[in-house]
C-alpha cells in the first residue's frame, strides 16, 4: 500500500524548525495525563539549557531506561499545556503499529544542543 505524502513544505519552512540533540536527565510518570505519558527533563547544553517535555512513550520505555539517552527534539515549538504540565520541546520518534513510539536517538554521543541537518 502506497501512503500519500502530506502537504509539501518549502525549504524555508523546514529550515525554521530547530531540531537539536538533548540528553534525558529525569523521567517520571505523568499521572495527571489522559493517556499514559512521562514528564521528562532534557539537557540541551549551555546555549539552550534544560527543557521539559511530556511524551507518550510508555509502551516501549520504562522511566529508568530513558535516563542518559541522547534524543532528537524540536526545541522551537510553542509551549503546550498538557494537564498541569507545560511541555516546551517535542521529542521525535517513529510511530509503530498500535501507536507505540520508538525514539530517535543518536548513534554516538555528540555535544548536547547540536543541530540536526
């Protein structure tokens, strides 16, 4: 089955998306969320600092497994309130059957805050 590509964007539109590498430094169950999720703190290095995110990744990851992972996230999204929590960045992952998400991670350790190109 061939899937249809969503709306095409220009190079300029894509270049406005700031995608960076961060390291998860804390993860806890987000009990107030409607769907199972974690509250994460992610270190993006000196320039950006520590940001928070809510992520529905409980199907494949236990909270303790997330600590220390270098992940890929969009850092220039507008903050979004989810229940009692403000999510500041959007983690990137691959959606699998049943809605499970596999996080995009770096193959090797890289400098925190590095841009994705």
